[in-house]
């Protein structure tokens, strides 16, 4: 996909124009939103005014209940990323390092990866119950595939000289993994985790909206069931900001030259 | 000897399939021996036997057509709106500079989580499912359209200008054919995102085609049927991705 902003060098004047245009687009969008909210064209409260949404965000962020549910969802996602990430890296390294394993099993991962994972939720409920276990399992199932595919790709791109150097020093299998494979695969693994985090968030929260009594997904579906639209907009806004923010933060880790100078 | 086997065309894939069958046989034996609870995991033989039953009794063909129709509407919207917006961003460079980062950010946003909002706006209907599919697949189509047009080799455009082509001719004869393979990559990605979300939302809101089937069978606690339906949906998805990939390779022989 085209890298954002990959349109060549921008002159300072053009940069100013870009900033002005961005500000203008935001103002127009907000004005149209406010006009639709005031017009009564849609059902009442479907498009609440910005002031109402702003107040709802304020109320949401001031409630301890929000942070309790946020921490539950965050813990589920972290658990999913830890289990799915570790499994994905191990499987990715195995498949990337061994041509036979790749030819035997990689097509399973490649084609199962993009299937809709939420349909496995009934099975996860039967296996892990209706509590956080099934939500973590959904997250694991979601994030395993992109991380495994990315780690396998990264493994194949490791400079063969590095692997030969390791073998010439007769390092153990664990040392090969910790001293050569993992450091050389940093960028693809971080990118895989970034992709995995995105789908783990979706998998976990969708599971929470389907069957749960805690977590951000539960709060969203609860707001829907009582038709508290400002609260739903507030939750979705906070969720989008958090998701995009965390994604961008992990993306920075993958970019060379962003680490602090030792 | 091992290396020679690893290099054969059908050897490793056959091992992959054989190990899958072995795992299923092991599962069957463990359930039969009572090691794994048969009320939680049905026997693979029961699941396989349930597939013809759900195909006949649950109107799977109708459900498949319903999901396919939703995917078709979403893909039409993606083609018209996504490619249209992509062309707009390519045509106006300043607009592209200002908004491309936002479009890329949208790609990483969990759009499907907005389904309760779509339910309020469009109701519990096929429109909600189509619109979620459309929203989920929009970013790659826009970004790849821009990339396709922007990646047209300058020498081709210079040749066109030297022939004094009008802007319309330049677009039809040079820009569009040069961008088409990349645009198709975007459409394939967009359609895959749309398809995943369409089946997912069908399951979540218990409406529509194949996704709803799984939900209904799970609520009836028809375990072999649920596992069979999930297997069927996964199979349909895999065939869909496989076909999309083959079509793309056919359109981009040098890929």
C-alpha cells in the first residue's frame, strides 16, 4: 500500500497550503455534522451535536467504570498478543527456516489467515467459557496469522552471511534464535505485531460485543441497547484514538533510526 | 534423500494434508476414548456427516447467494467510490498531501466495531452489512488507485504528450491501462476486507447469509452442525481468496 505522504519532497509553501487545507476540511466536516444534527433530517440523537458528544467524552473519561473496563480489555488484548505473538514468532521462524515445512504447512496459514475469525467465537465459548478466556482466545486466533506470516517472511530475508557466521561459531539453536534470527528480524516482527495488534483489538472487542458483561466492547453494545448515542460516539472516538495511537507507536519501533542514541 | 523429497512438487503438500488427516484421526480417537469431552468437541466424523445435512436443511445455497449479493453490492460501491476518490486524490496533489495520511490511518482503524452505530442508522438489514463491508474495504482501494496512477512511468506520459493527446485521451490510452493492475490489487484487498467483515457482521447481528447460519446453529447447540458450518464458511472464504489471487496473477503475469 502506498506509504502515507509518499509524494516526494514538499516545499515549505506547499506545507503551509497542506496545513490550511487540512484545517479547512476539518472545519467543513464539523460544520456539516453540526448542520445535520440541527436539521432533524435523521432520527433524533442518531447524529448528536458536537457539544453533546464532547460532553459525553468528558463524562466517559471522568468515570472510574470506563477505566475499569478499559483495563479489562487491555489485559485481554495484552494476553492475546503475548500468546498469539509468541506462537506466531515460533511458527514463523520454523516455517521460514525450513523449506520443507514451508511447502507442507505455509499454505494453511496463508489461506486461513484472512478468514473471518469471529465465526469461531461459539467454539471459543465452549472451550474457554463466557469469561475473559474466550475473548483472549479470539485475540490469539486473530493475531497469530499475521505475526506468523510476517515472521516467516522476515526469516527468509535474513542475510545468509549472518547465519553462516553463527554456524561457523558453532552456536546453539537457542543462541542462533536470540543472537541472530530475532535481532535480524526486528522490523518484520514489529510490523507483524503491529498488524496482529490491530486484528487482536478487533477480535477481542467484537467478542465482547457479542457476549460479555465487561470490557469496552460490552460498554459499546450496552450504549447501543439503551440508545445512548452520545455515549456510543464517545466510546467509539476514544477507541479509535487509542487504536490508531498504539498502532502508530508500534510502527515507530519498526522504523530504523528511531531508537534512542546509546 | 530428504532434500529430494522436499523439492518434489506434491511431496510436501501431501505431507501437510496427511498430517491434518492424522490430527483429525487422533482427535476422533481421543474423543472416543473419553479423553476429550464429546459435548464440547464433536467427533470429526460427526462434523463431516453434518455438512450434507446443513447444506440441505439450512438452505445453504440461498444463504451463500445472500452473502455473495452483499459482497457484490459492497464491491460495486468500493469500485465506484474507492476508485473515484483515488482518482480525485491523484488529480489534486494538494488534496492528496492533506488527506493521504488520514486514509492510511483509516486502514488501521477498527471500522467493524462501528457496527452498532450502523445498526442505528440503517437498521438490522442487509444495508448495514453492505455498508460495513464497504467502509472496511475503502482505504486499500483509494490508496492503491492513487499509487497506480502516480506510478505511471513518465516516459509513457511524455510519449502521449508528444502525440498531442488530449487530457481525456491521455487518461484512457495511458494512465488507466498503466494503473489498472495496481488498482486491481487494491480492489482485491478491499474485497477481502469487505468479505471478512460481511460474514463477521452477519454472525454478530444474526442476519443475512452464511454468518447467521453459524449463529443459529450455535444457539440451537447443534455442535456438529456449528463446527460443520464454520468449516463450510472457512472453505468458501479460502476458495474466494484463492480465486481472487489467481485472477490477479492472470491480470499481472509478471507478478
